């Protein structure tokens, strides 16, 4: 990710720098997709997620603008969803191959993987042969950062970050409660999205986020990855429930869904255990500290500049 927000620099300048860098990365990834579509589409979607995390973090500073940009990025990501999801299914099949518990399961996974690789090839070929890359590039190029209006006062910038951090933590907290109460795949999916966004935002606020050191950020990232793996298993199970008989036959479908269920159970237990460690901080006090730290560092930096001048 682009370097975090620096309180020593003007807040609007820093935000424009970050979103400009991430947009450039997304466009460059689309260019990479022309020769390496699996990598390019994946990297572009990751850059778009990082951009959306920025807009959500600073939304209270320019609500109408941030909502419009977030919606545009959401629509752009949807243009790339087909090829990326096709690749994710193959990656999930590769993980299932390593988890197979016997020869029958291994053979079933091998058949599934071959079918999904063929689907991925077709999806990537369609995306590259059509207007996917051009349309996504055009959508990203239309983002207008000069229209963003953010206050320069330290107090206002601190309040914007305080509000964004509190909302992000609250969203993750509510998603975790729903997950514990229901245990449903949809709840874990919502928790994954909340944790991914929170992970990106802690990196943006690296210099002012209390009690979030390098080890904690790595743990948060790993937690998000495990939630992603669980989501991939749930997506695969849905696919097999709907199309398994056509893809691999009913007998192999039963074997595969049993293998998926076993892996999902382990991941659910691990994720809930990790969540208790990583999401236990109370949103309001942490957000208040973030805002106060940003304000103090910004005020100190600009006071020193005034003295030097």
C-alpha cells in the first residue's frame, strides 16, 4: 500500500497523494492484465479496495464526493469480478488438493480443478477480447481528485480521521457479533469485508494508531486472509451445490462438499478465536486517541516550520 498519512504534511495534500498513487497502481495493473491477466486483474481489484478504504476513512470530510467516488469504484470492481472470481475458484481448488484426505478426494479435486481451469481460461479470454480492460481504465481515469474538498485545519482533519476510524471499528465489531450469533456464511463474509477495510485503514493511520504495531498489523492481515479463504470455500460450496452434478458428477460432488465442510469448520473456529484477540478494542476510546495523536503531531510539525521560517 502507498505510504501512510503523514501528519506533518497538509491533510488534503496527503489524501490526494495517496488516492493518486493507488489509482495509478490500479491503472498499471490493468495494463499488466493484457499480458498477465490473472495477476493484473487481481492487483487492480486490490488497489480499488484500498481506494475505497480511503474514501470511507475520510467520508465525513466531504460526504457527497466520497460517496460518489466509492460508488464509481464499486462499479469498476464489478467489471473485473468475473475473471477474478474464476481465478479465485482455481486457487481454492489448489488448496483443496493439498487438503485432500484420501485418493478418492484427490481424484475428485483433480477433476474439479481441470474444469475450473477451463472456465478461467474462457473468462480471461472473454475479458481480454472485449471491453473489460478499456472500460475499467476509462472509469478510473474519470476520477477527479481536484474536486475533493477537505479542511486544512488540524482540528478538522483529526476529527475526520477520528470519525472514520470509529466507524470502521464499529462496523467490524457489529459484523463479529452477527457472526458469533448466527455462524452463517453471509455473516463471515461481512466480517471479512469489515476486517479487510479496517486492515487497510490501520496502515493508512500507522503513525497515529495506538497499540497497533508491526506484529499487530501482520496479525490483522493474516486474519483477513483466513476469512478470505473461508469465503472462498463457501463460494466453492455454493457452486458445487448448484452445478456440481454437471461439473464433476454427483458422487464426486458429495466427496468435495464433505472436504469443504471439514475445512470450513476449522477455519470458522480459528477465525472466531483470532477475532477475539484482534477486535477487542473499544472503538470510541481508540478513535479519540487517533485523532489526538494526529492533531498533536500535525500541530508540532507546523509550529516548527513557522519557527524555521
